[in-house]
C-alpha cells in the first residue's frame, strides 16, 4: 500500500520493536543499567519526532504508515544520532 | 596488529594514499567476484575524484587501511546483520582506534548491479555510502546525499556517478580539493 499519514496503533510487540529501533539508531538512550527501566512514553514520542525530522518527514511523533515504511526499509547499521564513540568532527578538532 | 592499526587509523586523516583490500565475498551471489571487486574500485573512485585521495588495492591485511568484508549475522562488532533487508552494511570512522577502516556488508543481502530496486540492493550504492563513513562522513538528513542512512535504490551508473553538493563539500572539507593540490604542487613539478 502507498504510505499515508494514517496513524497506526502499535501492538505490544511493535512497541518493543519501535523502542529497540529508536535505541539502535541513536534516537533513544539505552535503558538505565541500574534500574533496567525504559524511557517514558513522552521520550519515545520525542525520539520519533527526531527520527521523522532527520528523515525529512512531518515530525508529528505519531508512527504513521510513512514512518513505519521508512523504519522497515533497508539502511546502514550505524546510528543517525550520537555517532560511534569518536565523531570525525571531534577527531579533526584534536 | 592493534598498535599498527591504531597508528594507521590516526594517520589516515592526513594521508593521500589509502590502501584497500577485498577480504571476503558473499557465499552466494549473482555478482561475480570480479564484478564485486570492480564495484569497490568505482565506489572508491567516487570519493577520489574531487579530492587528492588515491586508492590502491593491496593483498596483505597489514598493508590495508580499508578492508571490505561480507559477513553474516553476529560478527563481533556490536552491529549484527539481520539477513536480507534491514541493516545492509556499516563502516567505521577513521577516528575509531580499534575498528577504523572496517567496511562490513551483510553477506545475506541480495546484492545487485544495474537491476531494478525490486531485484535487490545495489552494491555500488551501498559501497559509496559505507566508504563515506570509512573516510569520516556521518549520516546526512539530506535526501540528495549518498550519506542518507536509508537505502533509496540505485544511486546511478558507477562510470558516471558523482557526489551531490553536500557530500562534495564535506569530503573536500576533510581532505581538500584535487584541483587545489595540483595548483599547489604545480611549481614543484615543473621542469
């Protein structure tokens, strides 16, 4: 189907996958190691907005079909935010 | 080996001659090994054309600054592959002391060349992107950048492909412009 802006109500599994995806690509910090607690849902919404902005989508914070399609598309494994330990910019400055 | 790799990684920012090696190939692919090797050559040429960088193929791992591998699933660097689709590749920045120069591609992708997007993932396009990381470029949010994290289908013909404005600006900020180098060196070269 053609991606649209229709919101998609995620199942519990999909919510877990969404949080995993956002953490994997640097939009959400990993869970607090001392408590193991995940982020509040507002943090997840903000992370979705950030992901949408970076991808050039409308930053609604809602995982619509277009957002879902992008999240399911093939991509580079490196994170978009908080690049690996030492960014080129840091290295250059050194 | 670790010390040697670290030294090479640190010096890569300041070097013009970069050695590359194609270490492993996908176990089953429609693309021949020679075709894969050619696509690596052309993908590196994309980054060499606007800069003073020169890439040389080498056989030994000790001499290689960039090493391309096709790998399966978990392979020990924290970025596991997931079969066809999903994560297709990654590469490490020159500033990464332990992993710089590593260019990893998912061996289980259906790698293609000059095929419609529905047939698989265009190897040349992904190589250009991952070499961008290996040379120090981060992901870009621009739809016209080859450093956009999402695979957007074949980027173009390897023989005629050239970088977009943003990628061109970033790579020349890091390594300088090819023409500038020639102009600087010209007096020394003149007989």
